């Protein structure tokens, strides 16, 4: 008497780790930036400029819009 246990279905799952394609210009810029930060840097090192398409991408997403009068950011500029 009572309820019969439900049949457990055997599912065969295959998990894959897929890496999306990377833009080589971004990889080179990132590698240079990481080397500049963690490696040897000369005294008068110049700031590195990211590729123009990444600047445009960041501008379209609003990542470059910084309000310097924002009270939450005031402690960073003192």
C-alpha cells in the first residue's frame, strides 16, 4: 500500500568548458598593462591607452562617465 517511488531517469550529461574567442588587440593591451603593474616599471612610465574600439565600448556602456562632483567620490580626489 502507499505511493510507489517515482522512477529515476538516468540522464547522461556532458559538461564542456568553452572559452569564447578573445580579441587579440585587447589581449595584448591587457598583457602589457599587467606587466606594467606587476613587473618592472621605469620611473617615468607613460600611461597606456586602450584600443579605440574599447574606449568606444566603455563610453557606450557609460563606464567613462564620471561626475567629479559626486559626494561618494569626493574622498578619492582629496
